[in-house]
């Protein structure tokens, strides 16, 4: 089978060849054309956008996490030209395998380094070179600070001096920063918008990777606007706030069916949560929002409607994901879809804990990393990265949502979005704990 022809195309071409001969013999050429119409072509990237001051034109649908080299290669063959990875993703060797033999200049690759205890220039250079080795490439297009949680992290001297050195050696082109939201809970909160707006002012960051979606527009719209003014490229994650509701609804049903003894406060949290869920169900019935895939697709088209956005990083684990996401490239959000999202925002959207908000963390007497735990659950729910999510959650070593059972719910009282935070955290613990 020739390079670039996948199994579906092979079957399609073979089928058309056989049908074509048969139909031609019968004088049914029109029927052959109908068969061609009914067989869909593999989707490809149809829109490329300028990635800020880098000058690179990136595919509007880009590649987030993937651990499958064949899937990555197929995405590249279909026009995807932006790959997001990180040292902590443990998939850089897979990415390196996938890009081998391709025209390196046509693919924009980002990686990320966490700001750990060793903040020396030498430490960052060592880790940078390890990323280069794993990716099996001569250079990295953009190295990011991974999930900057406060303004001090943005300014880490060792990181910036190391990146300057890597640029001098020709191993790096640009510097960026990603942000899921602040984890800084021992001091006044530092919201995502505050951190990223400071990064804009800093002037040393060329590309952002940030959380943004149709429910939490207020936390990112200003950042995107400021990035546009300063010609900073913006790529997005967490664009789909939809999947969690349906997972949560199913979890509630499972808990009720088990009929196990549950701590009173835990049960109360579930009751409060269920009340919100039932309200959401009313919206779903009233406005026919029963198809989560349709809403998810609309959610991606919604954020791409913002001209300040260069690309959406989508996690693609298999070939079906490629077809699903690439079919959205270049598509315009329709008015009915916009209305559906508006309805969803009013109903099920009430259950969405906004990435990058962290409004409640400073009120937690146990100083729990609420934002982190919600993010791990998002990996579990929306990305199907169950093992990774559980591993990250278990690394909290007892400083987890299990402590919420005996709490008075300070997080809920401090949430301006009136979310049943304690109930949500109960769900997180139910999904991610091994107990």
C-alpha cells in the first residue's frame, strides 16, 4: 500500500473501481457518481492562521497530547503542522519518531519545562537538551514555561538566561508560557488573566497556551485582546467544557445504585450537586441539547471564531479523533449552534468549574490544590487519560478531596458562580482515588 493511503482510502478506491466497472457495463454512470458522493473523503486542514510574531502559519486544529506515532504521522499528512508536547507528557520520543523523515521546517513543535527546585541556568539547559534528544530534532520552535502559577514564575532568571543561550546555539526560536490557572493558595489569589496579562507586559513571551471556552470567556477574552495588540500567538486548551456534565450525571446514577453507606456531608454535597444537574436536565430537554458531540464541535468552532486565536490544541489518541477534529477545520459557527451554546451556558454550564479561576482556593482551610484536582478530573473525564489523572491525583499524598468530607464548605461560599464545589470535589475523589 502506497505511503499516504490509509485503510479507508484503500477500501474506498477498490470499491469504486469495482463498482465503476460494473455500473459502466450496465450503463449506470449516474449511480457511480452517487456512490462517490456517499463516500466521504478523509478530512484535511482547511484553515491556517498566523501565530503572532513568529510568522508561522499554523493549522487551526493543532495536535495536543498523543502517544501514538502513527496517529501523529497521519495528522501531519492531513495538514496539521503544530504539535504541543512537554517534558512531563512522556511522549516526546513518540513525537520524534513520528516526525522522522518529514520536512522539519514545516512543523512547529512546542515543549514545556516546569519551574522546579533547581532554577539554575545549567539545570534548565540540561533539561532542554534532554527534550531535544527525545524529540530527535536539531531545534525546538518554542519552549514554554509549563503552567506558570504566579508572576514570580514568569520572571525566573535561570529559565530566561538558559533560553537566551539556546537561541544563540540555534536550538530554540521562541519562548512561550502555558497557564491552566493559579495554584498559589497561601497568598492572595493570582488568577490566570492576571498572570498572562503580566506575561504580555513582560515582552519575552512569543506564544501562549491557555484555557478558554464559551463558558469562561470572561477569564480569557481580555488576555487574547492584549495578545493581539502585542502580536503574541495564542493557542488554546480546555476549549470543551461539555463532557464533564454527562460523566457526572452517570456518576451520580452509579453512586445511587450502589446503595453504600456514605458520609453525611459527602451525601449532602451530592444532593446539592444533583439539584444543579436536574436544573441542567431541564435545559437539555427544553432546548434539545442531548447530543454532547454536537455541542463539543460547536464549542471548538466558537473559540476559533475569535480572530485572536491561532489554533486549538486537540488531544488525538486514535484515527477517529483525527477525523472528528479535522472535520471542524475552517468551519464557521452557525447561528443555531451559537444559540445552543447560549442555552448550554445557562443550564449545564452551571456545573462547569472554570479553568484558571481559582477564586475558591484561598478560602480552603486545608490549602487544597482545588484547581489542580479539577484539572486532573478533566483529563479523566474529557481526555480519557485515566491512568495519568489518577497518578497525578495520588501524588497529592493525602492532600486531596477526601478532606472535603469533614469540611464546612468554605469553597462553595466563596464561589461567585454559585457552583456546588464541594459536590464537584466529591466527584473528583470518587473518580480518582484508589480507595
